[in-house]
C-alpha cells in the first residue's frame, strides 16, 4: 500500500498492477496494523481514508478471533525464532558478524503487527498480497499468498 501512496515509490507500477488485479477478483481490504503503518508514512495533511477509497481499498476491522490468532502465532514465533537473520524472500538464515568485534548480529525481526496482518488476511479476506511470502507461508500455511 505504501508503494501506491508515497511519491516516487520504487515499486509503484508493480504494486498498482497487483492491487488492480486483486480488485478485479474481489474487495481489497486492510487491517488496523496496515492502516497504522501507512498513517506513519503519509503526510499528515493528506486525507488517507479518501486516498485509500480512491484506490479501491477498504479498512475492515479485525475480529476478536483474528486478534487472538495473531497473538498465539506471534508467541509461537517468539519461542522458536531463529538465532540469525532471515531473508524475507527465500527464508534462508544468515549469521552476519560485527566488523569490529566479530559478535554475531541478531534481530528480533518480527513484530506483532506482522502476525496481525497474516491473521486478518486469513480471517477477514481470502488471500494476502505481500512481498514477504516466506514468513507468511511459514506461520500461516493455509493462507493464499499473492
């Protein structure tokens, strides 16, 4: 969504095509986490909801069951998260080291909002348009990814 709303976004064309194709097949919806992330990057004077409506994107709140699933799935991730960094494209684990002290660099990488997005797509939609297929495939295996 940010590609469609930010000026000079690198992937504007690819994202516009993907959202257009999705809108032909049904409604394009976003959850609380996506709306909040977009709002953090869009100029405050821009009417975000009107802009999303012009793009054919609708905000649909998450159900309590969806939010419970997001929380449970994040806990599963937190308990089993990998030690190194994970490639968002292929899912491979890497263990980079600090150039100065040689310590292995790690990151939490995933936040609860990532799991809210996946759970919302599973519960309030029928697929998820994402570049981060490896993570959603792992934690939401029944979710169709585009």
